[in-house]
């Protein structure tokens, strides 16, 4: 694999040309999330939402990242906002996925 650039590095290069591209920001965030680099992923998803406020997938991924960081109150707010955006966009798959994470979050907050 030597000499090959990681997917995250590819997206970083693309951002150099277009630093506020929401698709590239979200794609980089997803790669960072997979690498468990949650703090940097969080910033990518936030920037993607700032650039494209109706980007429901970015809300879902920001919520998931905040969930992994145990920032539960903010995760719930992001999931709820993201659910509203996804409903407006008629993005039913994202609505279902956000609902799953809202249930997980509620269970975690309720405790054992």
C-alpha cells in the first residue's frame, strides 16, 4: 500500500481546491469517523452543515460522531434537527437511521 494515498488524504486534497464543498467535507468526515478520529470528523460535519444547511446526511453523521464522543445533549439536538431536515427533504432512509440513534441515545441516558 506504500505510495498510495488514503481516502481521507484524497478528500483533504480536494478540499484545498474547494474548502467549503459540503460533499467533500462530509466524505472526509465519514473517512475520519471510520478511523475513529471523532474530533476532526465532528468539525468536517459541522462545516458541511454550515455550507449546506439542508444536508441531512451530514446531520446524521454529526449526531453519530457526537454520540461516539459522549456529547449526548448536543447529539440529541443535532439528531432532532437532522430528522426535521430529512423529513423536509423526504429522505426517509435518513429519518429511519436517525430514529435508531435517537433510541440508542435514550437508552444510554436512561441507564441500565
